[in-house]
C-alpha cells in the first residue's frame, strides 16, 4: 500500500494552516498552500481531498518543549474528529516540535514557511512508514 497513496500534510496553527501534498506515488512531499485557520478550512480540506484524490492526512502533533500537548492541540483534535466524520479518511498524528524552525531554515520567504513545515511533517511520516 505504501508508495501508491496521495497524502496531505497539515501544520496546524492558530491563525494560519500550512498544507502540503505528496506526489501521486505518495513518496515526496511538496508545500502546497498557507490558508487562514477559519470556518472554511474543513471545506477547503474536503475539496482538496476530492480534487487531488488524497487518501490519508498527516497532522503535526503539536507538543510543547516538555513533550506535552500545547494549546493548539485541542483544535487539532477537533479537526481530526471533523475529518473522520465528514471526510472519512485516515488521519495520523506526526510529532512536529521543530518543523516550523526547520522550514524557516530551508525557506527564507516567510509566506510559505507553514506549507514547508507541513511538507516536513509529511516527509517525517513517510520516512517512518518505509521502515515499518
């Protein structure tokens, strides 16, 4: 199953959400968009899932420096429930403590940092799947 599945990565922020998509084989992640975190986000995800044939979503598991869930994690949990109920595809959590810092290092232009962070989260998940 691995390697033939289109995936979406999400870097969930309180104001902005970074979105990344894999290529059709599900192996390489690419920054896609940075969108506002508002009431339209679930509909946006649903339309992308339909248009692009996404089969799995990987969301950054937001933890503080002590490894405990931070305040954004509640919103992430709600989002996962919404996706499960409305879209019905698997959602996975991937630890993402330093993805935004890594993305800033890789991408100097600030408007795409969140999308790059989403791609890093997605690549981390894919790498772990290859070793399972």
